[in-house]
C-alpha cells in the first residue's frame, strides 16, 4: 500500500504531524519523590515511542495543581521545576521527528488514590482531601468536598497557567482532560454533578467549566498551538452522560478554541457495563466528527490495517493507541512496514530492522 491515510500528514493550526498514528496519554505513577517532577523513566517511556515512529506522543495526565493528581506518584506542571524537567523530554521527542503533547488534568473526586491498590489514600500516608463539583463519592472512595464558585475560577486559571508553562517546556499540543471520571467529566455528567448554581443543571451549565478552560488554554496558547479536549463519549450508565451531549459540547469547545476532540468513554461509574471489543469506541468518534470537529479514536486499536481503515473510511482523523505502544514502542514503524508504506523516519541505528534479510 503506497497511498496510506494513516501515514498521511495532518495539520492543525501551525502544527503538522508526520502521520496519524498517535500515542494516547498513559499514566505511569512513577514519580518516586512524589513531587510531580518527571524523571528519566518518563524520558525513556515517551522517547521510545517517538523513536518508534509515532506522529504525536502525549504525556500522561499531568496535574495543574498538586491536589489534582490521581496519585502522589503522578507528574505535574504547576511549578517551574517541573517545567524545566519536562523540557529535555520534549527535546528528545522532537529529535526523533515526533510532535509532543501534554495532557493537562485534574482528578477531582478520583484524586489521592493508591497507585497499586484501589481506594483513597489517607492524609496520614501522604494523601489529601479530594474535591469535586458535588459531594458525591466515586464508588469505594472517600467523599469529596464540593468546590465553591471561587475555587472553580481558580482551577480554570490553573489550567491557563499550566498551559503557559507547557509551552515554555516546548510542547506542541495541549490536551485538556475531560474524560474518565475525573474533574471535568464529573462536571459534565448529571450522575456526579448535583449543583444548583451556574455550574450545574442544564447542559450549558454543566459544560461551563470545560468551555472556560478551553478559552483559558487557548488564550495562553495563542493562535498557532493546537488544543485538544479528551471526552468520555458516554458513562455507559442510564441517566448519565451521553454521546449526543458529547457531540454538542465538542462543537461548543470548537467555537471556544479547541481543534480536536479525543474520544474515549467510561470512567465515571465503577459499575458501568461496557461492551468492550476491537475498536469499540470508534463509532462514538464518528458521531462526534459529524458535528464538524476533527476527532481521534481510541480503544482496542491494535492492528495496522484496523487503524488504516478507521482513518481511510472517515470515522476519525487520527488514531490513538495505548496498550499496543506499551507492547511495542515501535508500533508505528511496524505499521508502516505491514502496510507497505515507505517512510523516511526510520532511525538510522535501526535500519537493519526494516528488512528481513
């Protein structure tokens, strides 16, 4: 196959991605000092996938404030030391020809958890009080404290400041995490948002913080840097967040300055019944794309021809893979080989692996 949709370049604003096979954010829980500063692990982890041919490599969920971490072992971008530690990681990703993205996040009621066990980590062990739109606990976790309106404004501002630091570190793409049951998803879903003020009730109100953050990040990013928003398309629970609402809010996010909707699903309800299978979330991406915003698809996309078909058929503009890149950091190089695509970014040191002889 000489003409591949998956290996065609894609341009958003001033950023051109060398292909459409991208690395999804994947939590590593590997900051042993518990100070949010990325380590050599993150350099090797993310750098290996850039070396392996990915078009875009996105960092794990990176907290905009300390209490926004999922665990004490997560990365952050709330201070200059963290920014400076991210910079050489970004430089290496660039040296391999890939674009570098960062996922800006706040874990909300799913914060302060253990990294190797379920449940809330108490203050006595280094945990902290979690916060949320409403004092509604995630199953098996401690009850969060409801945020005040002024605290919501502070969080919006924190995303903007984190975006500025991310650009100073050299990142090319800023992704806002509004999925998987974390803070912004908690605002979006009526299952977790019971507020009666301007941040609760109607869809417009529940989406308000997401759109405020998109505008804050866009203001920090200027006109040239792409801004993504990761959404969970559905809670997989009756009465919860739906793909139709996701499509509507994605269109609003585009108006507010977002360039792409990264479509996943689930994470808000522990008892959700999810119909998992190869490409099971791709139809959600296709439905959101119909609203006029570019999308990426994710979810058990493990084969090159599967990824090629998703993009070639117009179901998504790009494919993100997670577990497959963990199994094979050179998934993109392998995909090009299996699809018969000639690319010019095989690492010179690895060219012997390009041929069977």
